[in-house]
C-alpha cells in the first residue's frame, strides 16, 4: 500500500526528501547536506480530475 506521503525540499541543496525518510531520524534535516530548513512540497504526481 502506497501512502503517498508528504515530500520535503531542502532549501540549500534542493533535495527532495520523503517524509518517511525524515521520520526515522531524530532531527528534521536534509539527509544529504544536513541543512535544517526544509520546505513542504506536494507530491510530484499530479492527479487530473475530470469535471463532470
Ligand atoms: Zn540539503
């Protein structure tokens, strides 16, 4: 089952980090560069909805 969780983007290096990866570490920081400011972004998957 894919939960399709939140994705965070690092302000410094721009790495996209899924929330599930952040959750396993005690601090909310970028796993690549260690920067502590991350921005919530939506999943890159865009859903198209037909309007009836
Ligand atoms: Zn980073």
